C-alpha cells in the first residue's frame, strides 16, 4: 500500500496503481516533501532552543545611593579665582543653596558602574572615548587588561592628549574629526590630560576582573546586561573606586536589586519611609559596555 503526501490527491497523482509509474512518481515526490518539511522543522527547532544555551544575558536593574558628594574636580578647580576660568552666570534663587555650592559630577558620563568577575577579557574592537566640548565622554572608563582605547576628536580644533604617568600616551596632536588609539600597558589608573585644553581631564582604569561596565541616568538608575553567574558591582568616579562593592547573583531572567549600590556617603533618612524609598529600584536603561 502506498502513502501519499497530504498535498497530493488521487487526481494529481494519476493512476495510483501499486508498482505503476504514477505511484513511483507520487512516492518520490512525497519523500521530497517530507524531507523539506523535516528540514524546516529542524531549522525552526534550532532557532527555538532556549537562548540560555548560547550565552544569553539577563538585565540587572538598580539604583545608586550616595551621589551627592561626588564632586567634579574640573568644575571645583574652575571656581577658584586663581584659575582664571570665568563664566558669565548668576546663581538662580530657585535652586537650593546646597545644590548651588556643591559641584557634583554628571552621572551619565562620570560615574562608571563595573561588574567584576573572576577574570575579564578585552574587546576585540577598541572602546571609544569622545573628546568634545572641552571634555571627554566618558570621563572615567574601567577596562580589562589589553583593551585598546580610541580617542575621537569631535571638536572643531585639535587636541594634544597625554597621560600624566608612564602609560606611553605621549602628547600628539589629534586634528578635528580624527582619532588616535592607545593601549594601557598594565593594570592601574591612568589620568588623561590635554596640552591645549585644561578642562579635558579623564581617567582610564585597568582592572583585570572587569567583565562589563555601564553608566546610570541623571537620577542614578542603571541597567546592565550580564550572563548568569556571580558578580560584584562597584562604582568608579575620578578614576577611583567609590562606595562599597555589592555582590549579586544573576539568573536567567531580569532582576531588580533590592538594595541600592552605594557610591558615596549616604545622608541619614529624615523619615523611615525615606530609607525605604532610597532602596527602591526604578526601571533604568539596560545595556553595558564590554571592556
């Protein structure tokens, strides 16, 4: 007894006589159809295998605490009369005094959140640091050993970047719309300055355990995509670790950190409810930069 593929009918298969030419043709066509169907199913099954098997990541969302005392050193130096860096601005009476007198850093580019593991690995492609507006973005960047850095000049004038230590980044002019690369030679902190613009001041920190880095929004909310496993989160500001390390265990699904990541001195809560609010987590932008 012969079996036809469902797409065949008796009329389309011809005379379905056992052993006849039409039967052989129908049988061969059915086999091809079954093969195509099986191949399509196999491809679909491969696509539908859970992504965890292929090194999937889960988003970890959290909030920072203690950012009020993270002072920007460039702005702090500029306020001194002897620096001769003046700007024509008047204090706004609508802004509270503590905010006007505390020149805190801009979190989205100055506070680097680092996920530390047992051993990090450098990216194959260089990590970009943009020089624009007399500053760099990001200001502090933490990378694994062997990571190449690309400095891209987006200003309409040249820059002469160099490191203040013995990192091998010698002063060299980078024209507008051009870039230069540099690889820190070893673990440690490297301060980057500019011979032509004193406001350019940034830090590259080589930490061998760096797995991934991320930056918060202006409110201090952050998100970072990590593979399942154990990590320690740590904030870096002005090239230095700040606050305390926070141990986390990442699973296969998105998770919200119950406690905030402390990056500085946390003011005492005025009310019991304020302490709970400080520990709550608001959704942040997920992502991260692999060093």
